[in-house]
């Protein structure tokens, strides 16, 4: 059922490999996703007031997930691992309403947004963060 849903959404996972990515490596992937989603949630919070950025947030996530799945597949992941990866990204990112206030985060927004636009620090894309995997983008 999940595979059909993902296929309908355009995230073709491809044929099942003969083996799954080893659990230690996959847990490292999930830990990387957790850090990424915390960072991108803060960045999206900082961009919340810009209506032109709103649609791009979803496109960014789609791009990050699609490329992440390609890299995972190149490193031997199976469909279940790919689905868990997608779920971790989707569940880990949240979107703040435009009128949200966060006294602790607001002073950091200029730096966070700058990092995002130059792919530095908290703004590094997920694909860059997965660079520890031996097989890069196929």
C-alpha cells in the first residue's frame, strides 16, 4: 500500500535490491535526517513571513527527499528503508504560521537564512549531509 502511494506521488523507488543497507549505516542516515529536519524547520520559521518563499519550501523538501532516496538506493537501501527515510523527513519538518513568534530564534534568523542561501552551516542540503555514504549521486 505504501509503495503504491509513493509511486502515485512520483517517488519511484525502483526494484528491491538483494540486500538492505546495514542497520548501523541506516541509523546514521536517520540521525542525519533528524539534525537536518531540526535545522530546516528553523530556517523555514525564519522564512515564514515571505509569501514568495512559501511554495518553494515544499519544492525544497521534494527535491531533498527525491535525491536522498537516489543516494540511499545507490548504497543498497530497500523499499522499507526508503519509506522510513521519507517518513523521517516529512515528520521531522514543521512549518510555522506567518505570525509565529520565537524570542530565542528570532535573533538568529538573519544568520540562518544566510546559511541557507549559501549552503553553509545549518543551511547545508541533505544531500551534502549524506556525504558519508560511499556511493554518491548515481
